[in-house]
C-alpha cells in the first residue's frame, strides 16, 4: 500500500473510532469536507500543514497517521 493510501485508511479508521463524521473532523482540522474525503480515499496528496491539523484534531501524534 502506498503512503497516501495508508494515510487515508488511517485517518478514516481514527475518525470512525473517535465517533466523528467527516464534516466534524474537517471542521476541527480547519479544512473542507471534500478535501478530507479526498484524503481518506487516497486521491489527494496532503500538505504537511494538513497532516498537523488532522493529527491535532484526532488527538494523535502526526506519525500515527502514517503508521
């Protein structure tokens, strides 16, 4: 699995485990829901800033998004 697909899978898994909708996570991470959806599907390359915002919104270390 490539890195972008792994990131998307991990974000989705963590989001669901946290009981958050895409809309709520996007709001907390200060990004558009459509951008988050693209990230979860692995169709968009995230910026470093987006990784940091997602990690903070999910309350996990940034590296956990890529494990």
